[in-house]
C-alpha cells in the first residue's frame, strides 16, 4: 500500500492507527497536536515515546515538505514560500498581512491544467494534485515560520481547487476542525474558474466556506479568449450554479475580475458585467492584472480601472479593487510559479 503523508491523517485516523498498532489511544491526540503546531520533525515531539516514532517513520511519510525558498517583499512585507515536496514537486504559497491579521494563499495542485492565457502558472504545465495534508502543510509550516497564527486562508494559489475536489474537502474539514487548524469556515475562501458540476456539489457541503468565482469577462466570446474553461461551461451555466450556491448556503459570492488593457476593461464590458450579475447577491473584486514576461496581455491603465469601478458602482454593484501585494517577489495574482522556473531551470 502506498505510504501516506502524516498530515493526511485526521485525528480519527490517528486514533485508528494507534489502536491497530497496539498503542494507547491518547497518543493520537498528543501526536496530532504536534503536527497542528507545524512540527513535522519526530525528534522534537518530546512527549511521544520512541517506539511510536519508530513505527510512524516506517509506516508513513513524515518530513514530506520543506521550505526551499522564503522571499520577503521589500514593498509590503508579503512573504512567498517555495515548498519542495517528497517527490521533487515544488509549490508556492503566499502569506500577506492585512489589518485583520495574516492571510495565506495556498496552492491546491502542483502546476495547473486550466491554461488561463493570462497566468504564469499555466505556462509551467501540470504536475499532480496535492493531498489534503499538503494543503494543510502550507498553512502549518508558513504559520510556524512566521511564528504567528494565521487568520484566514484562500485556496487561490496554483491550481484549480475543484479539479482536486475530494482532497480539497479533506483539507477544509481539517482546517475547520476544533482539534485541527480551528479556523472558522467564514475565514476560508475557495476560488474556482467555474467548474459547474463541482460548484453544485460544493453548494451541498455542510460548511459556510466562502466561494469566489473567476469570471474575467462579461460574455462567453471574450471569456473564451482568456480562459479555455469557458469553452466547457457558459457564463449562464456558471451563474446558474452561483444562484444554487446562494440559495443553498445563503452566502454572498465574490466574482474575481482581472482587468486587461483594451481587452475586458472597456465601459461596454463594465455595463455588460453589471447586467449579467444583476440579481445575484455578490461582490466584485477587481484586479489590475499583473504582467509577467511573455504575457500576451497588458495591465489596465489606472484611469480605465477607476472608470470601470465607477460604472459598476453606479449600477449598484459592490466593488473593491484588490490591493497588489508582493509584486517584487512575483507573489501577486497570476505571477506564481513562473519566478521559480526562471531561477531554477
Ligand atoms: S489562473 Fe488559476 S486556474 Fe488559471 S491557469 Fe492560473 S493557476 Fe490555473
């Protein structure tokens, strides 16, 4: 049987493991508490007996994640972590400070299949899905590194979380569990490019996790030029799934909209967007898109961004402009992975 990563086991799994091995049940909680502090090194778990440590190191993958690089933005203190996984894959995680506390943006896959034309991650290709423990590990290890509790988590880094649905749900359960990260569901946001079947499945889970949908265009024709996923699901289908989510959860949805110069940032686009989103309880998050070398799109001009926001607000929409963070360390939206590639290949 394939070995599992220690962070993939829930507290209940640990209890079963201890029982199977003939160790006392209370050892499960002791061990789990160390892991939830971000300690993966068995030698540091001072109250865990050696025979248990020996069994664990034989049966499971223990130190599967390590911080390969840690970069700190000189502009705003944003931190980027490059983690190396046990099989050589690398993932990136970004830690940002807001007034409310530390927020972390984690990856859900090593690489990405979605191929969005404006995203550096898409150019790096797909490696594999991350396990729930590898998602959890990003929060735990970055938090331990920062020496501070993490206040909120967004699953918005590399990858499409709904393309890794079961592991995502496993992660959300551990993040929300009292003995796990103990993060309120409302402090967790999952971001999708609009995989309709999984959006519907997600609207059935019994957790008040926030949903964010990357729209980036007000009509299918334009959206298809930005995101190949638009060829699979129309905006109408995506918005119908959003209405179902809203009905089932009573939660407000966030729509992400990256602005590209002369492409999707015109006044006509703003008016059309307000029209298609009319009646949905939502919030629009505008992003003045970040460029990377080789990107076919240019960032919107500040005047176009302001005009776009104004038009939406005049149409009665709730809009915010996302604060750019960590651009000097390639940690901003759409910039992940590429910087690492340039340095390592
Ligand atoms: S924007 Fe997200 S979904 Fe699209 S290619 Fe980049 S990482 Fe993948």
